[in-house]
C-alpha cells in the first residue's frame, strides 16, 4: 500500500474522528497509531499522540529534527453539547 502522506514535509499532523470499531479485543488506539507510524515511514518519529473518546491526534516529525524540539505539552477537554 502506498503511503497516504505526500513526501517532502518535516511535520505531519493527523487527526481522525469516529475512530472506533467493535468486535475486536485489540487496542484501537494502538492500531491507529501503529498504522499511521508505518504510513509515514522510518524517517519520522511520533512526537505526540492523544485520544479523546473516538478522536485520535498524532504528530510526526522528521527524526533529524528531534533534537530541536523540547517541552511538548498535550491536553484534552471534553465538551458537552
């Protein structure tokens, strides 16, 4: 399968919603994060990942830039409609 990421970028941000499936004993979060890690390729590292209910957010950065990035913070807040 070809990568879903266009080449040439230093940072990729992935966000998917309604990201859940049933009938499986596997960890959905791990499945999604692993899938996109394989898609982006070995030249990138997962900088941050976050889940809230059925929403998944992942940030990848080129491995060569890892030493330039510090103090990564994440947070989440559910809202009620």
